C-alpha cells in the first residue's frame, strides 16, 4: 500500500511539473511574440502609406563623394487628401537622410520638410507630414571603391503602392562596362556631359522590394564632380604687363601725361610766335597798318589811309 501511494505521488509530481513547463512556455511565447512580430514587420511588412502616382528613383554612384547618392522623388496620388502622413525606410548604413524636402510642382524650388527619424536594426524610418504632393528625399549608401571592378545594389523596400515607377542611373565619369539590373536601356547625355540610363517599370505593389543592381569598372579615384570641374586657365602676361610680370607703375603714366602737356605747350608757343611775326610789318617789306589794318607797301613809313606812323623795327 505504501508503495502504491509513493508511486501515485511521483506521478502527480511529474504531472504538476509538466503543467508548470507548459505555463512557462506559453508565458515566454506571449512575452517574445511582440518583439518577434516587430522584427519581422521591420523587414517585410509594408508601411502604411498613401498611394503614389509616381516614384522616381535616381542613383548617382561616386557623384560628389565615394558613395552612392540615392534620390527619391515621390508624387502623392491626386485622390490622397492633404496633409498626408508619410513614412519610408532607408538602410541604417546610410546614417540617415541628407535632405528631406517638398515642392509645390514639377520644376519648382524645394523647401526643407520637418521630419522625424526612428532607428531600427536594419532601417531608419523617416516620417513627415506632406502638405504638398511632391516630396524629395536624398541619402548616401556605402559603395566599395578599393578595386576598379565595382558593384552596388540599392533595394527599394516597397513602402508605397506606386502607379508608375521610374529608375534612373547616372553613370560615373570615367566608368566603363556599365551594367544594370533591371535593364535600364534608355540612354541620354545630360548638360553636365554624364550619361544617364533609365527605364519605366510600371506599377509596383506595396510590400514588394525592388533591387537595382549596378556594376562597372573605374580606375580613376576621383568623383564625377572632380573629374568634370573646369581646369584653371594658365595666366599669361597681358599687353599692359611689363616683362617682369608686374604692371607699369603709376608714375610712368603721370610722366607720359606731363610730357604730352609740355609738347603741346611748346607747339602752341611756336604757333603764337609765328603768327605774331606774320602780323608785324617787316622792315623793307609789305605789311599792315597797326591802327586801321590797311595793307602797306614796301618802304612806307606812314599809313596811306589814316597817316599813322609805321614801325621800322
């Protein structure tokens, strides 16, 4: 009887331990479920955002720094009421956006938007209130440039449903063998002399990531901006510069003006003397009466008209 009682006690202890284990597991699952859900949500669940009529993704590798400049230009759909709450994710490796702005229309000036950022393990969530339909976000992603063969992938996380998605790649200056996936087959040359590849990818569902893979070869370590900047022209002596490379001193100009004035004064004096001598009767020659101006003949001592004495010198 004692053995049976002991056996029953042991069985009851096992049953109680099993129940406690199940309770612990359920409690642990309840505790960890929100964290697991949040982690999964940050990676694959689409953001709750209004629909975009269009989204343009521009990728400029090595434009003004050894990194990939990514520019997102979004336009809220016409039926989205304003202001609209907008949130999008960028990779944590970017360190955050360098610009968050809006504009009143295509080609209009951009103005800064007040925004908030929330850091997670893999992403930085940038949130703002859009009072205009057009918004503009810029950030830089790391790009390995140690070797000439370079590759980079930008992943659009699919935070919006987009009616029209447009992707543009700016080829780095000096880059060769440029390839892109998806195929960016339309090419053009911009005013800065750089080539651009682009493609219209149509509508995109929310929550559908889109990777854009780029590869090229580039041996020049300079950025496109550094390569394209105009060279400083050589400075050569101008006609007004002396052989020593210095401009003439001010006193040389003063001396030239003074010399010109002296020459002009001497010429005027000579002209006055010659004119004066021509108007005075010369001895033994014809002249004019100094009183009435009547012409006199050679050897006249008095004016034939007014009788005034004529000088003999």
